[in-house]
C-alpha cells in the first residue's frame, strides 16, 4: 500500500537546515495496522504529511498503492489523496461553524454525489462512530471524544483504503482514547490499512506492528502478533486482506484547496 525507499525531507529556512527525514525506508502492506512512535521532533508528522501527499519530499521514492508519487502535479496528487486517504489529526480540525453532519459532508462535497446519497453515507458514518443522535450538534457542544469521533467519521465516510492518524487520542482521556482506539481497530478489521502515530506505548502495543522514528530515521520494532487472532507467524502471512469496497467508492477527504490549510493545521499545536 505504502512504499518509501531512502526517502528524505529537508526543511530549509534562512538560518537552519533541518533533515526531518533521512534515508527513510518503510513498507506498509495492504491491511496492516502500524503504530509509529518516536520522540518529539523526530519526524513523525513529517512522515504522515508526506505519506498523505500533503507535502513533497526532497529525495528518494514514495509509491502509494503502486503509483510513483514523484513528479505528480498538484491536481494528480490531490486526486490520488482524495481517492485513497483519510486523515485524523490530533487537534480534530473540525470546522466550528458547521454541525456534525455538515462537517462529515465536507469530503463528500468534492465528489458531486446527489444529496440523498450523501445523507445515506453520512448516516452510516455517524452510526459507526455512535453519534447518530448528535448530527445537529456543533463541535463546541461536544466532548473531546465526540469531536474526535466526528473527525473519524469524516475520515471514513469516503471509505479510504489508507487511514493516517496523527496522535488521534493525544487530546483525550483514557476512557475516550479507548473508544477511539476500538473504532480504529474496527476499521482495520474491515480491511483498512492504518498508520497511527502515538505517544502511548499501550496503544502502540495493540497495533500489528510497531515502528519507531528517531532523528528522522526508521527503526523497526518487533512485530506484535496476537496468536488468539491468527496462529500463523507474520512472516508467512503475506496475503493482503480483501477489501469490501465498491470500486471508485473512495472519496475526497480533502480537496486541493484545503491542502495548505491541512498542512498548517496538521502542525498546529494541539
Ligand atoms: N515547515 C517546517 N519548516 C522547518 N522545519 C520544520 C517544519 N516542519 C517541521 N520541521 C522540523 O522537522 C523536524 C520534525 O518535525 P515533526 O513535526 O515531523 O516532528 P514530530 O515527530 O511530529 O514531533 P511531535 O511529536 O512533537 O509532534 C523538527 O525538527 C521540526 O522542527
Ligand atoms: Mg507531530
């Protein structure tokens, strides 16, 4: 699903050159659930924004679902992103002036679907995250956990194959964090590939696989394998899971015009 090889990212300002990612090589297979940990400033968000085609990289290679992303123009990048990727940010990034229903509708608006179809998809997403009764609430009228579940509904309403989550539980108490984690696990069981950045070792341990970023470089940690779910060792389990997504069902989570704002808000302090 995601293949990065010797990828690098250099940020240059007048006074400083930061090598945010260096010789960064990572393969994430279809249907995997990967947790990413690492100290502050190590490059986790940089990795996710590049993985999500929100930012360009400086060197190396990145293939997303078999497509070489180098040299794509802005339009091609946003199309690819809109087809395949859903984002969940630490700071929720809900639009305060829109209620829950309309927030979830944002990515669907880019698809030109009839209103009745959008209502149906939004209804399903709301049910999935347990917020059917709150469709007309505004973000300020909801708890952090409910806001994050709304953000997850927005990320999943277009049925993305790849879900990228940057500290999705970072602003939540333990109880709410559990709920959000269970939701991600459910999406994973349904076939989504998930890459989740987290500071919480207990949550990271629940992923199938853990990788660590240190100074912009990737360190692979022991793959976690729960024998209750599948007695086979991972090395002999290369079969990608089948996805039950209708062809072309994947949708816009963000349109091209949102990209700059998304990058800015992905980096906004929580
Ligand atoms: N737009 C930018 N311009 C210059 N430097 C940047 C920019 N964005 C990130 N950096 C630098 O790149 C490095 C990696 O940043 P990144 O946001 O990826 O860290 P992180 O691992 O997500 O940290 P945290 O856990 O605090 O969120 C840091 O040294 C940061 O200062
Ligand atoms: Mg970060």
